[in-house]
C-alpha cells in the first residue's frame, strides 16, 4: 500500500505547479511587451517555469527525483537573486532551506519510496 502523501509535500507540489504556470505567464507577457529581450532569455524563462510544473506534478506522483528538481529549481533562484537586492537572496535562501526540510523530513521519504514502482 502506498504511503499517504504528507500534507507539506502536497502543498509544496501544488505551489510549484502554480508558481510555474503563473510566473511563466507573467514573464511571457513581459517578454511580448519588451520585444528587445533576447530569444534565449525567453527560452530560459519557459524552461524554468516548466521545470517548476514538472517538479510539482511528479512530487504528487511520489517520484523522488522530482523533489531534487524542486530543490535545484529553488537553488537556481538563490543563484540568480545574487544580482539583486540582498533581501532577495535571503528570502530565496530561506525558502530553499524550508523546502529542503519539508521534502526530507521523516514522513516524506516513505511517500517518495512508494512512487518508485509507479
């Protein structure tokens, strides 16, 4: 019997899906308005947004690799926030630590182990 999905994993998974869709939509609109953005920048925005949606969807399906993708996605945001205000680095870093804690606390690995056969 598959392990019951912990509530924090469910919340994070749906948060990643929502953030991926909303941020990609927002940045697509922004790209269309600015026209002078490089096509490579637009492609990166789409890939990053898609990665968030994929991470969220597959965390719901108990795929362990998806939580690593979710953490890599957040770590990427920590890295790109180094070009902005210190507050952004701090906030993204705190989210990274919180998400890592929630995705690796004791009840989470049992859920992700249940998805290996799926």
